C-alpha cells in the first residue's frame, strides 16, 4: 500500500521527467503557430508550415507536459497545505498527510466485484490473486482520495493556475461534401469523426445531441465517417456501414441522419447484413441503395474521408474539432461546451 509520504514524493518524481522534457523544448512566442521552430538551409520554419498531423503531434507533446506540470503544482499545493496544517496542529508532516489521505479498508465484496468484472482476463483463481487485487484497489482509492483532497484545497484557497495551457493548432477543412445539422451560418463549427461500431462514439452522439439542443442557433455540426474498428481491413463492417451512410444521404439529408441514429442505436447487434437492413427499416429505395454501396463513388468517398482524418492527425474515435481546433478530452460534452463558450466570447 502506498503511504501518504509516497504521494509527497512519488507524484513529484514521476512528473519531473515531463517537466525537464518540456523545458528542453524551444521557447515559443504567444503566437505558437507562427513562431519559429527551427531553421534549415537558411530558411525558418514555423509550426503552421508543418503537415497538420505533425502540428497535432507537436501540440500533444506540449499538452502532456502541461498536464504533468499541473501534477507537480498539485503536489506543491498539497505539500504547502500539509506543512501549514501540521504546524497549526503541532503534529508531524507525515502524520498529518496520513490523516488527510486515510481511506476505508478494502472489503472482500469490493475484491470479488473487481474479480468478476475482469475474470475473463484473469487466468488464476480468486484466492491466488486476491492480495494483488487488494493492493490495486488500495492504490486506486488512495489516488482518488488524494485528488479529492487537492480539489478541496484548491476550492478553499481560491486556487488559480497561472500556467497557460498550450494553444491548439487550427486547421482549414473543406467540408462542403459532408453532412451537417444545426444553423447554416452558425458562429461555431464542430466536426465529428466517428465509427458506428465505436462504443465511445455512441456515448458522444448523446453529448452532441444535448449540446445542439442548448445551442440551436450557434452550432453547425458536421459528421465524417472514420472507420477504425476494422483495424486495417479494407472491406470491414465499419467501412461498409460508412458506405451505407453515404448512400443513405444520396436519398436525402433526413435519410442520412436517420441511418446515423439507427446505426448507433443498434450498435450492439450490427453485423454484415446491417447496412442493407438499416436501409430497409428506413424504407429507402433498395435498388438505388444496393447499387450505391458497391459503387466506386461510395468506396472513394469513405477512403477520402479517412484520409482527411489521418491528415489531421486523427487516429481514434470519437475525435472532435471546434472551429478547426482539435478537442483533446476524456469528457466530450464538458470540453466541447467549454470550447464552444470560449469561441462565443
């Protein structure tokens, strides 16, 4: 089990590598996109001159460093708070930290629940792996407690982070061929890359619906099919579902969005027959649909869509861009709303 002292030292040590790496990066001006990155053969090159996928890769290294620097700041804040509290209560620093990070013991029920959730991936009996599961759960609970305490310290002390978050690069996209919904002249454009078989994408569609309902006149949302679940198979189900979506759109914008909604709704039962089955349920012209899904035009459209995403550095789904800037998030609804509000200022 990690002790309170481990959190005063371990987190700082694990993040220092990132801080040192970040300090070794070239210092960029406020306008990062146009600031000089390097010179070669007498010519200066800026971030904006790199391919979009490389701009994205460069930005991601800076975001990771910023996040890990934030961990160091959290550790510093925690240490300051513990030092002051220990002095106030006339107790040792370590005793004070232990008390702050005290957690309830892990129960056998919690261990069994964890084992049941992962038993298909655990090749040994419960009794044999029980100590390791207990240690894992203790570590998780300890970290959760630490994060809870740090958040409380921030709120009580009116914490304000002065370390600026790296600014995401902005990309121009030709979106005229892709389906959209919302307000035609909206001030904020969202581009969604998704795969109908991606579980996270299904959750994200609900987030997008909620957001559009709250900003009906402010958003224009494009959807671009980006088959990734096929894992490189050129004729996989995700690819064929994307072709089906293209062909549904050839029979009307409503037909496309109905296909989109139904494909995600029936995600758990999607199979090789699903593109045609979805079209039948939506009462599309099946003769036109059948000819379309095997056409070179449909195949090329899906390939071009995936190439667009790859050029922009998209490797997984769902991926979102707001007014040309990539959204890096584990909580799409929360962070999309934040970026929308920022763009509307």
